[in-house]
C-alpha cells in the first residue's frame, strides 16, 4: 500500500532541491550545516593564502610549536578555516594543552573530516576542513572531558572572528 501523502514525483522533488540549494547559496552555511565543497586550482590557493598558510593547508606542513598568535587568543568567538572561512571551533571549546598549538575539545558539527594519516612512520587521525579539504592538524585521545579529545590545530590554518 502506497500513500500519496508521502510520495513526490520527480519534478516536485527536483524543484524542492533546487529551491533549497538556492536558499543555501544565498544565505550561506550555518554552523552545523554540511559544507559545500570548495575546490580551487593550486595557483588560486597560492594567491589567496600566505606562504605559511599555503604550506599547512595545501601541503600538510606543520608550523613550529608556540609560533601562532592564536595560541594566546582567549576572546569569545569562532575559529574559522583560513582557506575558506568555514566555522570550525567555538572559543568555548579551546583549552591550553601545553603542546604549543591551539587545541580544542570539540568542533562544530559537519565542519571537519577525519582521515587516516600514515606519514612519519605512524598512524594518526588527520583533521581536514570539510569544505576546502585543507589540512588543519590532528586529533588525539588525550583531551579534557567531556569528549576526551584534543584537536591539535595549526594556527596558520585558522582565522579568528570575535563574537
């Protein structure tokens, strides 16, 4: 038994998707909304980013510990991807891990993707931006409650916007 209340024809379904997509592009992503993919040619990334941000975000480099001004950023606000401005972390989840890199115990929903990193002779969980696929850092299981996670981020991969 099929209920016509729950069935949509293909045209209505496609139209609804088109309208929802147009609204999302107009308004922009909200925190927690899935991020639309941003893929740019390498030359455009080089133009947009500082040399250090390019090395971290696009080449997977790591900044020197204690070198980021964001390590000492304690204002209320959001930490964004320096490549595409996607909100990644709230300042309320930042903590001093003593490692020399900005660290967070949680992130905004749908902001990150975690991939296996087998470089440097070990297996780690690499953290990447869900929108532009930029390398941000790594996540470890030695963080504070309530998650027990430490998102150890490169400050060069982040931007800060105060609330």
